[in-house]
C-alpha cells in the first residue's frame, strides 16, 4: 500500500465555506477513483500555530498499490479538483511513501 499526504496553503481570499466545499470534494474522491483504500481530509485545527506556515487544509489517501497512486494523478475526478484550486491555491506539499 501507499500513503499520499498533501498539505494545501490557500490564499487569503478563501472563505471557511469554500474550504469546507473543498473538503467535501476531496472526500468524494474515494467513491470516484479506483484503488483508494482510505481517504481523510479536513481543515487544519492545530494549536501549534508557530508551525502552521499558512497550510490550512490537509489530505491523506491510502492506495492499494503504487499503480493506483500513479493512476490517481491523471484521473478526471482528481484533475477536476486540481482545476477548482486555481483561484485559491498558494502552495502545496506532497509526500508519498510505501506502507
């Protein structure tokens, strides 16, 4: 299995409502993309504000295998989510690893 972690830094124009919409879009990916074993997403609620660095949205996806992870990126549902970020995204951090 493979773990895919993403931290999103969204610009200051984003509203809490829009962030919640993005979380809902992310959660829906589990039903739309084959090979996803588990998926969680949410708004960052850490109390470690000295370390947040503006990253306010998190995603964790567990994939069956590396092939499923590779197929995720170009999948139309994932690409639609990526396109929906254009107006809001300032930066992103991605970490993938085998588990």
